[in-house]
């Protein structure tokens, strides 16, 4: 399939790959927590966005590397649609690390303040005992 039409082919393969990934997710996560967020309401709407994104990623990545869709590109197009969640997972993990770091910093500051107050109390008590 030549270039302009190969976009549609790669998109379709990416959509199929993303659908296969979602089907696999249904086997291990019946609630599909992957598709829940605060921006888009409803799992169905988010599933359409998710699948379309898989198709877009597949089309863009594959057309830039090989504009013609041939028999050898089927698995590559399908795989790009199925594996694009790894990018999203990496971004989500980076955000989680930042959140955990902020929480750890807050816990550390609280602990330092607590220890500082305890040290002040001990110092005052020692001063009282010396007098």
C-alpha cells in the first residue's frame, strides 16, 4: 500500500493493537483503572481516545520509518499500537516518583520539626536541673 493510503492502514493496525492491549487488560483488571481519569468522564469515551491514540502513534511512527505498508510491516504497525501504553506508563511513573518524593520531603520536615521540639524540651530540662 503506497504512502497516502498507508496512513489508514497503519492507523487501523494501531487501533487493532490498542484493542488487543485493552482486551488483555480486561483479563487482569475488570474495572479498567487504566482508563479512569479526572479529565474525561466515562470509560467508554476514554477507551475510544485510547484506541485512537494507539492508531495515531502507529501511523506516525511507521510512516516516518517506512511510508509504504507492506506485508512485513503488519506486525510492526500492530505492535506500535499495542505497546504505546509503555510511553504513558513511563510518564505516569515519573509523576508518581515526583509525588512520592514530595511526600517523603514533607515527612522528613515534620520529623525534623518534631525532633527539634524534643531537643529544645530536653535542653530546657537540663538547664532547669543545673540551676
